DNA sequence: CTAATAATATACCATTTGGTATATTTTAAA
DNA sequence: TTTAAAATATACCAAATGGTATATTATTAG
């Protein structure tokens, strides 16, 4: 009932459902609006790409006006970058959570392929794979955005490489293995599979590639 | 000297250098213009994507006016599709030529990885990999264009699968191998490598992936 | 409850968009 | 060289673009 009272407190239609959270945890009103804009706008940018997304697409989707959006974000590019970061943050958090299911490095590697096995369904909510979509879209178009994609890719590869290194230290993985090279191989195969799955609209690619990665882990990596 | 005389014959600046060829082999004037538009426009569409390419980009690049372009192509979409086909035709022809270097199916597979080993430099002339760029760009945006990308991917995979099947028949490749599955695996890895190479601007990915494919051919495929 | 401020909506801007009707030029045939 | 047709250039269109100045509304502190 406390929630209802607090809802009544606000005259704004959009935020009513999350207003309780806002009152309790959020800083300012605009912080909440920013959040709302980002989660609404992110999948649109991700789906359409930067140039194919117009500000009117965003005002329609959010139900807000340009005044509200430009009051919270300097311009379209800033918004697109913030949206990309928003999506990636959610994605990386989800992966990290999945990797908590085991402490064993080699099991963590299997958990990575396990995560991507269901990635088609999950990433559709995000408007597609942000790394692939924005990576291709930003190339030759938006240097700043491309830099952010690069950073994300490096981060993912570092994480995989660290897992492999931990596996080597733990004696689970052969000392012959070049951790970063294998991390890059796995990442490259995943991105290829994501591209093929989306373009052909066929999950065979992602399922089969994850099988292949599992085989690699079994045959090449294991000590 | 004959060439010079024929060049003098034309008052149009753009076509002078190829006018001899036109006089001898080409059908109509507009056929030549179409060709010229396509080869100029294709890398622009490929680099920028459909939405980020404006008609004025194309008139500037070609030195022609909208009248000339719309006189030869119904609209922007038709032109983009024709441009994609133009690029892919050149690419597939180049691959086919490279594959002529050997008659042995297993050697042809090695020639595929060999071709893509230098794909970064080559595809830059095309404005990037058309399959990757247009595939991602057209998704959620341009159904017709996406269909054409799908067809190209299927064609490439069929060709690889056929080579593998020929290898099986010739006794070079193990009968255990599922030709189409392996064709798709190879194609998926290539596309992943192309994406990573472009996005990270680092040829490691394409070079290393081709090594990996060669290893696969050696270890898994050979009879 | 009121005043100051923060957040959002409105109305507008010049520029660019894809596309077209028409005028002009270029070409090919007689 | 003249003429019909083909190809291209010009000038224009309404609609949409990203962005902004200002008016209006919500919010918060006193």
C-alpha cells in the first residue's frame, strides 16, 4: 500500500510502475528518465543501426518529446554510445552470473559455450548482438562508437584468457596452450556463429559452433 | 591510334578511357553507364550501409546527376541490390579463379583458406566484406536485400560442400564427414574472422583462423 | 503554500532526404 | 546534316532530418 501512495505522489504516467524504486533508490528524477530512455532506445539502435535510427523513432518509442531526450543526452551520438554501453552492461552481467555456476576453469569454459547456445533467444531482446551489430555498423561511420565496441571485445577476450590461465595454473588445462590465442579463437567462432544465425535465421550455426567449441576444449585444452 | 580516334568520337568525359571497349563489346550507352554507376556506388553502399548512404553521396562519387542515376535504376533500393550483386559477382569470380589452381578437392579446400588469408586487403577494395556488411545492415531493415545475402551464403556453402563431397568420392576425405555441416563450419569461422579482423583492425584473426581451418582439414577431414 | 529550479513539451529552424517532371543534351540512324 | 530517340541535367517537390530556443509543467526546498 505504501507503493500505491507513492505512485499517487507522481502525476507522471510513464514512471508510475517503477516510482517506488525511484523514491527509495534513485538519485534524481532525470536519472530515472535517463534509465528509461536508455532501456527503450538501446534495442532500437541495436536493431536499426545508428543512421537508420531517427530521433522521431526514439520519441515515438519512448512517448517522450525531443525536449526530454535532448535534455538528458547531448545529441544522437552520445545517446547511441550510452545505449550501447547499457546493452553491453546487461549482457556482461548475465554472462558473469552464468559463469558463477562453477568454480572450475574448464567448467567455466563449457559454461561460456553453454551461455551462447541460447544466445539467439536472449539477444533478440537486446535487438540483436550489440557487438556484432554496432561493430559492423560503426565501422567507417562512427569512430567513437567503434572504439567502445573494441573495448568490449578486448574485455571479453581478456576474461576468457584469464579463465584459461587459471585453468593452466590449476592443472586443468595443458601448459602448451596460448591462453590469449585460444580466447580469440573462441570469441571469433562465437561471433561468426552469431552472424550466421541472425543472417540465415537458423540456430544450427550457433548450436553447432558451441558443439565445436566444446570439442576443442575436450581435445585441445585439457591437460 | 584506332583507340584515340574512337575516344575523340565521344564528347563525354567519364567514358573516354573505356570507350573503345564500349564501341567493340558493349550493347548500349546506358549499359555502360549502369556498369560505371555500379562499380562506383557498390563500395559506398558496402562501407556505409543502405540508410547511411544518400543519393547525394552517389551523385558526388559518380559525378553524375540524379537524372542519370534514376534513369538507369528505379530507386535507391534497386540500386543497392544491384550494387551488392555486382560486388558479390566480382568476389565469387575471384574465388573461383583461385580454386582453379588445383584439381584435388583437398587442395581446393586449402586454397579456400589460402584465399581468405589475404582477404582483408582484397575486400577493402570492395568496401569491406559484402556478405558481412550487407548481411548485418539489411537485417531488420531491408528484407529484399537480406534475401540476396542469404542466397549468396547458401551458394558459397554449397560450393564448399560439393568440394568436400568430391573429396569423399575421390577417397581423399573420410566418408565419415558430413559435407554440408563442415562447409557451414568453415564458412562460419571465416565470417567470424572477417568480422573480428575488420572491427579490431587486426589481421591476426583472419590469419589465425585460416591456420585453424587448415588444421581441421588435416586432422578431421583427411581419409 | 510559495518561489526557485529542474525537467519536459512545443514550436520552430535550416538542411537534407528520396524522388520526379521537364528541359536539355547526346547519340545513332537516315 | 538532319531528325527522332535515348540519356542526362536541371529545377523542383513534400516530407523528414537533427537540433534548439522558448514556453510550460513538475518537483523540491523553504
